[in-house]
């Protein structure tokens, strides 16, 4: 008897058939991965199971019993818990409050905070997390927040845990820790559904994989009987080349140069004496463990934060330290932000409007201060087509697109404007392998036109396959830089964690 | 010397008296704001409360019935606001301002049709003061106000309902995914808002004075919105803010007659409002979901 059995599930949104006759099942004590392109319907399928969407057709049974799940409340009662792609936590409340809300321990009429704290403490110890339940969630890192989300589900005694792209925002170390936890939960008999775009993670941790494409089930396979390449083929429906190296053959003059960049936060240096340059026709990768100054570097180089000291040149043109972000855009510096929900898009606005954000003042889109609606609409449709964004039309809210398609809107917006230099932060975060291939291809094409890209990514493989040169950032300082192929994996590992290797300055 | 002490005494008593309607309305606003609903309709709820209280007292000749009627008046307007913003996802500002205009229009029309007078109602029975040591004769609603502040604080910060309320106001989606019935919490908070705002209005018409006067709230509902923010969406803070404005209101009493133009003196509470808006409110973080309508 399966823990969950979903049969013939169909779900339509206005204009899109998100799920079409999908079958899915999971056993007790199993980690089951769900794989599929952006917009394939993974999140939707899981939201159906969690009672957030009602299917148009199909049946669900839990432990052999047919059920209708009308709301998350009913899902929780059936022992189903979900950790969402976008965290569902209240930053100003404490960890304990976030975890117990909705199922609070009571003392007569009152909320029993002490009991909540001790219960959360015990729960955390059971799964080996060290947290202080009295801390507010806003003080936590992304990885810690995720643990709170997992605890939230465990607190409700779930037996079936859904994790929607839990690893997209984690550092490699945090991913390792998460997987240890998942294996431990599996030992206790829990069924875990894991959505991820990273094939090697699936190979590493899952017992079974189900692949979705265009809202249909393609099939279920065992990782041991397959390979990452085969999985990629299954989900995209064609051959995908992953991690191909493609070095620049035509490097020109210096195009972009940063000298003596210093940034202080209080008395502490976030960035210290950073010197780097980009030449025409090359991609420079920034390698480093997250939190070593990458975010600050991006913010300074895109005009979002004023440095304490810096000399920044693009071509012959010097950008003053007081310039605002619009000045940077005008000078030809495009920005693919790290966090698409926060900085990249206005989720409640249409795709059309998001396509011109930051470029909304250029002549093409306005006449005498008034937007040229037709021109913008046509432009947006052009982007949707060239960048293969899966959307019904250009008028719908960006927020209703699947995560990966949201990312493509940003990618399209920047590259279509033909900047000189692109600061690309996590350009493929949450994006499926097919789209990664496409975005990488775009970046290389852009580079080969004699432009330059500064690539910041938490994914070391991405850095290694795309960058012509690498700069390694540790505690806000450049500890080494050089040609990518001169560094071995071990070298990178040592340098990124503050170690030293001989002849590091190349 | 004696006259100075007298003045201090007058200011003290009247500060407390004037703070009652503002505090009650501000606490009313706290419940809405904590649930993510902007309570810009407080003025309308108070006005409806004041009118219905006078009407109830006039018809029944009984102040308790008057109070009850006032509460019902406040709840009617606030439920309207709730239905418009929760069910129909109308912009909170538009709904609030619209209801204020509606309440002002309806009370004026009814004043004319029921009592045949454009300016005010006839005198009705009003709540008689009780004697309290030190303070002397004082309205029982002052005690009610203090009770309301304490109880509200306990409800919001110490009960499970309060935790859910705060969660709904901060992140309604998060609340619904842990199985909290978001709309139910919102409606409950809207009703509490109506009760307290209606009570505040009733205080104006059948306690502070003993009749309904057209537009008698005189912007106190808007001031309460500011006090709500100034008090950091906390009932105890609302009491503090209420006392501040009660003080600003009561200075009028002592200053009037001292050769200063009356109009200038009457401006004091509004000037305080402006100052608070300019300097204090900036640093206060509202509940993250305040005034936002989420798609479900
Ligand atoms: N609330 C909604 N309204 C309209 N369309 C929606 C809504 N939610 C999802 N969709 C559409 O349904 C399809 C499936 O989306 P879903 O979010 O399930 O994809 P996904 O497989 O999770 O993708 P990703 O890997 O990018 O997160 C997409 O085409 C998306 O645009
Ligand atoms: Mg998804």
C-alpha cells in the first residue's frame, strides 16, 4: 500500500493546462524526487496534494483511503506537510511562534509560550538541529530558515513531507546537512517528496524519480538504473549538453575596471581593496563561499550601494561613486539580480511592464513622457518568443509564472537591451537544465560579440564551465585570480575556505 | 497659586476625559491593523456609533441601550469595510474614506428626518459619572477604556488568537498554509474594531455631552489612525498616544479666554497630529501585510 497515490490528476488555470492526467505515488520511508522543466507543473501537483489547489479531475488516496483535500488544514490532518519554494515564515515572530502557529499549545485560554519553546527545543534536538527557539526569524540565514520550515511540518507530526526546491538557495554545505536530515527522517518511516533541478542531487539522495513534462507524467525510474544525462533527456525531450566548457577565443582590450574598491559596514570591511577587470569577450567568474562579500560586490557594481572608495571605469568613461543605479544602467551595465523576487521583478505587475523595468525611460518606449503601449506590448511578445518564456500572454502577472520562467523574463530584459557588461548573479538559480543550457548559450553568445560578463554563482560547476578567468573572494578580499583552467578543484576548495597554495598569483 | 493648581487639576481631568474616545478608537484600529486591514474608516464607525447611541438613548430613554446601539452602529460600518476589503478586495484606503463619507451623509440625513434639525439632536439621557477617590467624579467609560487596553493587550500578545492575528497581518499566505482560517481571523478582528469604535463614538454623544451633533467626531477617527501607528500597533501604546492627544485637546480649555484667538487653539490637536506624522511615524514598522489584498 502506498503512502500517497495520486491518479489521473488534471488542473487547469485560465489559459494553461498545468497538469494533464498525472499519476504519482510514493511509498512509506522513501525519498521520491520530482523532476521537470520550469512550468512542467511540479509545484502545482504538490499544491494539489497539499490542498492549496483543487484538481479539475483525478483522485487522491492516502494510505489506501480515498480523500478529498480541500485546504492545507485538511492536508495537515492527513499527515501531509509542505516546505514551499518561497518561504512561508513571519520574520518578526520568533522561531517558536512560527513553528507552533496554527497548532499552539494552550494553557487555559492563553498561548503557552514556554511549552512552545520547550517542545520546539526538543523537536530540534531530535533531528539534530541547533537553534534557539526564542530568536526571531529575521535574524536567521536562509539555511536556518529552511530548517524552521521543516520543523514546522514535523511539529504537526507529518508523515509525508513535500520539499519544493529546497536546495536552490542553499550553499553546498547546507545542502549536505539537509540531505543528512532527510535520510534520517526517511529512516523513521517518513515519505519525502523532493523537487529539485539539480540532477546530481537526485542521483545522490533519492530512491525514485518521477519526471513531468508539460503537465504530463513521462515516467518513474530508479536513479541506480539511469544517469544524469538520461534524466535530462527525459525531462527536456532531447539531448542536453551539460557543463560544456567553451573558452573565449577572442579576448580584447580592457572594458571594465574596478580599482581599490573598499566598502565598510560600520567599522568592519565588507570589501577590501578589490581590484579586478573585465576584457572584451570574456567571462570573469567570482568563486567563493556565499557570504564572503559577493552580495556587497554586486550591489556596489550596480550602483545600489555607495562604496567608501572605488575607481570604476567602463571603457574610457569613469562612473562617479555617487552615481545611482540608473547611471550604471545608462553606462551599459546590465544587472541580473541575485534574488529575483526581491530585486529582479515586481511580481504583481504584468510581464510586459517587467520587461522594461530599468529601461523604461529610453526613447523607444516613451513619447513625450507617455508610454507607448503598443510598442511595449510588441517588445514583450518578442522577448517571450526569443527567450522561450512559458506564458499565456504578456499581460499576466509575473508572479503567476513558474520560478524558472520568471528568471527568463529577467535574462531577456537585460540581454535584449544590449549592454556592454552584465553583472550576472546566480543567473540560473531555480532554472531547469534545458533553460540553463539556453541561458549559458546566451551568455556565451553575448561574450563572443565582444562584450563581458561578471558571473557570480554559488554553483561552482557553473563558474568552472563558463568563466575564462576566476577571482576568488574570501572574507571580502580577493585571495587569488587567474585563468580558470589553471586551478584544480582542490586549489579552489582550499582558496575559498581561506587556505593558501603556492604560486597563487598568476 | 490656587488658580494654577485648579488649572492643573482641570487639565488632568480633561486629559483623561478627552483621551477616552481617541484611545478606544486607536485600540479598535490596532485589531484591524494587526490583521492586515487598514482602519481608515474609524471616523465613520465613530460617527455611526455616536449617532446610534444618541438615537438608542432617545428612543429607549436608557443609556445602556444607547451604548449597545452605538456599538451596533460601529459594527455595521466596520463590517461593510470588512466585506469590501476581504471579500471584494477593494483598496483599503478607498473603502475607508468612502465609508467615512457615507457615515457623514447618512447621519446628517437621518438627523433631519428623525428630529427635523440639521445641526443636532435633542438632549438625551447620558451616562452619569461615578465617584472615584482622588480623581473625583469621572465617567465609568474611563474604567472601561483602561480595561479594554489591558484586555486587548492580553488578547493580542498572550493568546493563541493573538498569535494567529499577528501572523495573518504579517504574512497571510504563511498563516493559511499552517491551517489558520485567514478570513475568519480578519472578520473577527473587524468586528472587534467596530465594537470599540462604536463605543468610542457613543462616548462622544451620550457621555461627553448628551446629544448628537452633526460631524461631532471632528476628525478624531483620523487622529486615532495616527495614534494607532504612534503606539506601534499596541493597545498600551495606543493609550499613551491617546493621553498625548487628550492633553493637546484639553489645553484648549485652559488657554481659551486668554486673549488667544480660539481658532488657533482649536488647531492644537491637528498640529500635534502633523508633527507626529512628520517625525515619529517614520521609524515605526507596520505589519508587513497591512493594506494588502492577497490573491487566494
Ligand atoms: N496561480 C496560477 N495562475 C495561473 N497560472 C498558474 C498559476 N500557478 C501556476 N500556473 C501555471 O501553471 C504551470 C505550471 O506551474 P508550476 O509552478 O507548477 O511549475 P513548476 O514545475 O513548479 O516550475 P518551476 O520549476 O519553474 O518552479 C505554469 O505554466 C504556470 O504559469
Ligand atoms: Mg515550482
